[in-house]
C-alpha cells in the first residue's frame, strides 16, 4: 500500500491524475475536457460507489466530487474514503451547484479540503486544483524528509554505540599498561618521562569518560524501557551514595522535599538525577560550598522535580544550547566534562513523556526542572 502511494507521488513535469465524480454526464464532459486540455490525466465516475472502487484500485492525486448524487451523496463518499488508508490521503474538492444549499461546514467536516460552485470559472477551478496539488506535494516532501531524518538519527546513534562500545577495551588496555609502566619502572624514569606517563594516563581517563558518556547516551533509546513504580527517594539515596566522594570533598549540603513515586525506568532515573546533581556539585565558584535542594511539586497528572544549586549560573543566551550534545560553555580546564550529560537527561525525560527546562541567574545559581508521569491508580 505504501509503495502504491509513493508511486502516486508526482515526479516533476508529470501532470496529476484527477478523478471527477458527477452524476450528470454533461458536467463530467465539460470538466474533463477542461482538465485534459491542461494536460491532466482524467478519470471519471458517474456515482459514489464507482468512485470508491476506482480510488481503492488506484488512488488518484486529487478528486473533484459532486455533492448531490442519487444513492451515496458526495459527503458520504468523502467520509468513506477518509476512513481508511491510503484513500484518506487523497485531497477532495467538493463541487456544488449554485442553487444547492452547500453545507460548507459539513463539507470540511467530512474531510474535504476545498469546494467550488457551478457554474465554474475555469481559471478559479484550475487555481484551486493547483493549490491543493502543491499542498499535497509539500506534505509528501515533509513526510519523506522526516523519515530520512529518523533514519539518519538512528544510523548516527548506532554508529556512536558501536564506536564507543568497541573503543572501550583497547583504551582500557592503554591506560592499564601505562599504569603498569608507572608501577614497575616509574622510579627508574626521570621527571620528564614520568610527567609524560602521567599525561597519557590522564588523557586516557578523560577519553574513557567520554566513551562511557557516549555509550550511556546512545543506549537510552536502544534499551527496552522497564517502566515500574519507582520511589524517587530511593533513587536519590543511590545517587548520593554514588557521588559520596565529591559531596564530602566539596563539603556540600544537600536537602530535599519528600519525593514522589513515579512511573519510570530505574536505571535511567538514576542517570538523570546523577547528571543533574553532579553538575550542581561541579559548576560552583571556587571557595563556595555547594548547597543543593531537590524539590517536588504535584501538577495535574505530573510531578515537577527540581534540582537547585547556588553555583555559577548560566547566561540567558546559553540556556538553549546546553541541552544539545557536546555543547559546553566552559573549557575542560576550568570545569572538566564531556557535554553529554544534559543531552542524556533530555533524552531520558522525553522517553518518560516529560519535559526538562532550566531557570538560572548568572552568578547566583541554577535550577533544572523536569516533569515525570504520576503513578496511575
Ligand atoms: N548546574 C549548572 N550550573 C551552571 N552551568 C551548568 C550547570 N549544569 C550544566 N551547566 C552548563 O551546561 C553544560 C552542559 O552540561 P552537561 O551536558 O552536563 O556537560 P558537562 O557536565 O560534561 O560539561 C556545562 O558544560 C555547563 O556549561
Ligand atoms: Mg554534566
């Protein structure tokens, strides 16, 4: 069926295939002559039933449909065609005589895209037909471009996954051997050589972090999502445990509201909280102790959670771009990182049908908010 529709899409310079449905043979002749003159392929049907069979057999690019016909009227034919794929994709222009009471609302409600009234003005009919065909063409392009985008996005994610997965092991052996070299032969090397080894080790570690982050990012959409009732208090405890070292070194204070139980994937929620809290611990001015609060408020059928810090803040012009992958505002020397954390958070929240956003005051602090679905009762 899809192929049929794709074939139906017109290459440049090929005129459209138009079906005219009218129970008056004279009307059919006039319209048909007019359109054939313009180079259109024309098909004709004298009643609704034949029209439907013709469209089902091979969908035209457009239908001109008389409203008043014995048996099935135009509205009914239209509703019938709109009820199933691929006939629903064909634009329908209604034709009505001037003395018919044209019910425009009904015409649009049954799925028509336009209407023309008899007697016709040739130029107007042609203009309306061209217009609808152009809209159909643009819609088709949009669908195709969307498919292409999805495809290339999937390819890119697959590429990121394979590369990061396959790079992990060789890199581990590089850093492993450097460590061995330091341990076994470190004391027989001069200071310059030791400095070189230290740098190789540090660079290897940075690369490992980048690869781990990239792997985590590309796996979000790959993994089967395990939706369960998850107590966010437990998620937070786990995350605070994971970040214990940074919390103690930075003498951070972390407080939180009583957190809700939400519908979510536990591993992904841990990643989400951990990315946000580790940012809150990291983007802090020198000699300031982080003070972080995790809030939760109930909105309609969602929870809004927030992670507030007293850090360096973000300038308004940077607020949009930080959710894009690899986008960082600071150099890795000032604040180490890979620029993948927030892109991962965004993906996770969107997979939970939520939104993530940020409010910040440059120099004073930042709050990241995200919404998560409430547990269905
Ligand atoms: N709590 C925060 N305070 C200030 N800036 C932040 C905060 N969180 C994130 N940012 C900014 O957003 C950028 C992207 O964050 P993220 O994707 O987590 O990358 P990374 O932490 O690896 O730098 C950071 O480099 C930083 O500039
Ligand atoms: Mg981060």
